[in-house]
C-alpha cells in the first residue's frame, strides 16, 4: 500500500513538474500569456464542448490585456499565439505572407483529402498554383451562369415552406438553419457535383442523408476541433475520425463521365473543372484523378459558410423589424427594376449591409489559422516565434472589440453604409493573398435565399425561441436551431 502511494505521489510530482515547465514556454520567452490549466492549457471548455471552440478563442481574445497586440496561450501543452492588433496581423498575413502562407489546419500530411487538398487547406507551393486556376471559375460571368441554378434549387424550398402547417393566424414556425442546410445540400449537388436532388421532399436519399450527417453529425464536430486545433491527432490516429467522402465520389465521377461524353454544359463547377482538366498541366498540381474530386470540397466549406451567414442574418432581421423592412424595400425595388437577374442582386446594397453586419457578429468560420514556416521575429520587438508555432486570429474577438467598433454587441447594418469607414479589424473573408476567393459567390447565395424569403414572408423570433451557439461546433452553428415565425405577405 505504501509503495503504491509513493508511486502515485511520484507520478503526480513528475507530471506537475513536466506540465509546469511546458506551460511556462511563453513566460520563458518573455511573451505575455494567459494563465493555463496544467492539463488542458487554455482550451478546457472547448475540448470538453462546454463552449463552441471558435467562440472560446474569442473569449481568449477578450481575456487578454485590452491593448495587447498579441498574447500567448496553450492548447493542452502546445504553445500558440493569438494576434489581436490589425496592423500586426497585416505584417503576418500580407507583408510576411511567405512565412505564414500555410494553415495550421489539418497538419502536414492532409489525409482527409476532400476537406484539405483544395483551396481552403492545401499548402504552398501547390496552393498558389491552384488559386490561379480556381479563381477564374468564380468570375462575374461564371456567377451569372450559376444564378439560374441557385434560383432553380430554391424552388423546392419555397414549395416546402408553403406546404408547412400554419396556426389560426396563418403563422408558421420553421427552423431557418435547417431550411438553409437543406437548400445548401441541394446547391452543393447542383453547382459542385452537377446533379439535381431535393432534400426538402426526399431527405432520406443517399446524398441528402449523408450531407445532413456532414452538417449535423457529432463525429464531424469532433473532427473539426481536431483538424483546426489538434491536427497532430489526425496524423496519430488516422482518417477514421474524418469525413467519409465515398458518396460524393460516386456522384462526382458519374457527372464528369456523363458531361465528357455528351458535351452538355450547365454553367456549374463541373464545366469549369473539365476545362481545366483539358488545358495544359503543371507538375506542381495536376488536375487529374482524385485531384479533380478534391476541388468539390471547396464548395462544401464555402456553401456551408454562406448557409450559416444566411441563417444568422435571418435571425438578426427577425429580431430587428426596422432593418427587415428596409431590406425588404431594397429587395423589392431591385426586383421591380431588373427582375430576378444578376443585376438585381448586385443592386441590393442594403441587403448586403445586413449580411456584412451579421458576418461581423456571427462569422461562419470564426478563426483564422496559420503556422510559422521559419523562425520569425515579431516586428518592433525582440521576440522570436519558433518554426511550427500555430498562429490564430479570432474573428469573434476582433468583430466585437470595443477598440474598433462603437457599441459592438449591437446589430447595426448602417456600419457598412456607403461612405462609412470599415475598421481594418473586419476580416470575415480573411486577409492577404489567402483571403476567401468565393466571397462573391457566397454573397450571391445568401442574397438569393434572403431575397426569396423576405419578399414573400414577414419573419420574427420570440424570446422563447432564442438561439444559442452549439458548443460542439467549430464552425458557427445554432445548437437549438434558428426557430422563426413566418407569415405570408399578401
């Protein structure tokens, strides 16, 4: 018994000594840091799913000294650096981009290829080449070709809403997040995979069911926390924890083979990929085999982000009737002038303001991540960050930081009115060469759904249906849905 107690005490002392040394890393380097837990570092609530991981990084941003340009923290015992100053962030992400061109996301081997070996996750130099090939697939001309597909995809959604039961006042209670997930599932199938499905009336079809699991599944929640914050586990455990893309492969390759045989063109991403495939190839990244398939993953993450944006914009407009009325007027004016055309959506400036303000408060991908490719001296300091150190920026933190925003917790689309100064802290679409190339297609996606819904329905949310963040989700998501009241406009 005594020997056992001595052994346990020795283990505790050794662990305490080891852990104390590991979480003193930043102090030993003269970097201001947050007080860590000896086991979890500064990530306990996120690891235990008590707090949404992205939101948790935002809390760390707020816990730092208000004017601190950066602060050290720990994920378990791994030292990480959180950047808090827009000018310093520009140094990292723009001026010294070559040293911070790769995401910490997914680790070095990038085993979950459909989620990683695309424009979102790929590492240099392949990323730089890939961007030059993918960017032309998202031009204004390409978006005009995609718009009819977005409108066509929305038809089952509008019928579905119309078919839902209403109370005696003709009011329907619907989950806007679920509506957007279903619409986005169908949009991914149409634009990225070249096929039509209907998740509203046939939710149990293989593709619809698989994508719903992709959006909602707990396994995916765990995978996202892992690949964003602890990618070393992916390399240790393997891909069993990650996304199963077998159902996507079958649909993708059927569409590619059919399109090559028939020569049919739909104005979708398959058309663009075939054009790239048949052009001159570069050995740094060849568009052949599974490398073609992996590019569809860009649309999974991209359309999921714009779906989240749409859901939370609806939620905010449901809470702020004055802004909703202004957005509806903006939509109606544009449609009456141009019809349901690309020009009409481009003219919906006030609706765009509501989207940008919603993104400030509810960034879909709320954390920007990089890692240091070589040792790096922080400008105007004597501090050197060691090669391989993860770097994070919290969009929740910057988006609600009172240093940059007046009354930051208040939803106010007028912040983005023409002529107003937009703080450099607004980085919802990223910053520097690696910022989101799909910004315009995402905004068009959001505008299509918002315009259709607001033109046809008055929407509001009652206190009993107030939404809260899903503590399991690395990406922004409502844990209890976004339940809104819909009433048809006569």
